[in-house]
C-alpha cells in the first residue's frame, strides 16, 4: 500500500498548522491608503491645472468666458517676432547659470569639507542668498549695478577701471542677470556637493595617501568621479531653473534694453500683461514642452553616465 503525501497532519493534542499565504493572496488596501493624501495633492495641484492649461491654450479666454480657437494661439505665439531672441537667451541663460553653479558649487563643496576652523560659519554665509527673496535680490543688485552711482562702478573706479551700464547695455544685461542668479543659487549647489563629498568613504582618500598622492590626486581620482551623483542633481535642477527663469530677469531688466534680455518666460508674461490670456497660456504649454524635450534626454544621458561611473 502506497502512502500518499496529504500534507502536514496535526498530531495528538496539537492544533493544525495554519495554511501559508500563497503569492496570489490579496494584499491589504491599508498600505495603499497611505498614498491617498499625496495622490490628492498631486492631482489637485499638478494634474488638474496641467490639463486645464492644455485646454485653455486652445481657447481665447477671459475670467468669465472662453471661445475655442484650436491651434491659432500656438501659431500666433510661434510667429512672435521676439521669440527667436527669447529662445536663444533662454538656452544661453540656462547653460551659463547651470555650468557656473556646477563649477563653483564643486569648488566650494571641496573647500567647505576641508579642515577649516570657520567652515560652519562659511557654509551659512554661502547658503544665505538661497534664503533671500529673488525679487529682493533683483532690486538690490539693480541698485548696485547702476551706472556711475552704483557700488560696483564705484569699486571699479577705485582701481582705475571705467564702469558701464551693466543692465542697460545689450551686450552685458543678460550676463549680469545670470551672474546674479549664480550668486543666489550656488549655495544650494554647494550643499548638495557637501552631502555628496561627505558620503565618500574616507578609506579611498587613505589609499591615495598611502600611494603618495597629493591634494590634486585626491580631487582628480576620488572626489571628482565619486561626487558624480551630486553633479547630476545640480545639473538637472539648475538647468530646469534656468530654462524657466523669470522673476530675476523681470525684476532687473524687464527683458530690456529693448528685447535683448527677453526669455521665453518674460515674453509669456508680456502677453499676460497685454490681456492675451489664451496666447500666453499657449506659450506656457510650449515652454513646458520645450523644457521636457530638453531635460528628458539630458536626464537619460546623465543617468547612463551615473550608472557607468
């Protein structure tokens, strides 16, 4: 007689073993309910306004009514005479600000993780501009950069250098605003780099010291490659911020002189000011698509480099 395996049996005086839960067991909804508040906030603050923006970009609308016009707003916005200059300025501004934030943030991060007595105080000083209102920074530097009477021109005059109208000259207006943007935002980049550098195991630096390496070797072969995740984050955040920058540019130059420092965002705002709400909404949608078309491939490329590193 063959004994068949009928599974575990309860012995005398023992309770039967409970059945194990199989992989197809229905999961509890409790864990998913924890996502509900965040999902509601994301839906209300992001998804609903985004869908509404795409709809109103196809209309001529006011506060009280709207008329569907199809793609007319997009055609009119793309025909804007200053759009080419605005697009070029937007790309230049994003590249300059993000590039300088990466370089200066890395250098300051290395400095402020070294054995300095006042490194805690210096970290606070570097990060302080991040906490200041962008509009306040723009107004302050507009005064500092005034020709002849501004503190910058007065300081240059002390060393025998002739000042200039930094914000009124088409050749320097956009660059001046970009440098102010770097001054304000480099503190955040520095904090990211400090976190990345402090996460590097000290054993690597000890190995370089054993091999007779100096400070340059430590930076070149340890700090620079192993802080790549921080570099990746700074590039993405700074580039997105540069592409959609508006408040500092508008506060300092209002797109001038003329239209020479206009960006896509400032052109959109001028359409709002003129009362062309549907046209400006279409501009916002196009800016969203431009940022997405640039940042998504950039993020993919940098992400691959991060994995390879």
